[in-house]
C-alpha cells in the first residue's frame, strides 16, 4: 500500500472516530459528500483573496 494511501486511510479512520464521538448523525455519509465535492471541484481555479486585497490597497 502506498504511503499516501495509508496516511489517508489512517486520517479518514481517525476523522470517522472523532465524528462518531461527537455524535455526528452519519459520519460516513458526510465524509463521502465532502470527498465527492473535492473530486467535483478538482480542476477549479481560485483567485487568491489575500493577494487581491493587498493589490486593492496598494493601488490606492
């Protein structure tokens, strides 16, 4: 098993335990929805809000 996958699996297992401990109604469904959102937006590009803010102030 590649290290990246092992670390990711460990992180997911830990997250699911924490979410269960905090009584999240359906931790696996929430995690699956989150991961689907990441995949759906994998190619998205974002503007750097901090850089835009700095540029706005420096242009004044």
